[in-house]
C-alpha cells in the first residue's frame, strides 16, 4: 500500500506557516514524510486536486484520496487520520 501525504500551501499564508510547523512535528513523531507543494506555483495543482483553501492536506492511498483536511489541522487530528493508513 502506497501512502502519500500532501500539504498544499502558498507564500504569504500565515496558516500555511503554522501548518508547516505542525507537519514537522508529525514527521518526527510518526516517521512519515509530508510533501509540501506550492498550490499556486505548481501548474495544474489547484484544478487537479480541487483546492479551495490553503493549507490543505490530502492523504492518498495508492493514488486515491482518502482524507482531506482544509485549513489548519491540529497535530492530534492529523495524527489520528494518518494512523488509519500508516503502519506505526
């Protein structure tokens, strides 16, 4: 099972900066990688992933979206979502 954690952000977004810090804590705690993607500068990202706000975190399993969290996602909520898909 292939699990990807994508976090879409944009420059000048205070919530995105806050989410980045949360993501770093989750990466360290769970040993996972959260891929940061600039929603504005990555061609086609907004349309492909139907992005409405930043930050947006997507959990993809074998390329299929399983979870979507829009806005700042607190660490405990992100951790619980990830535990459904990542063997710890």
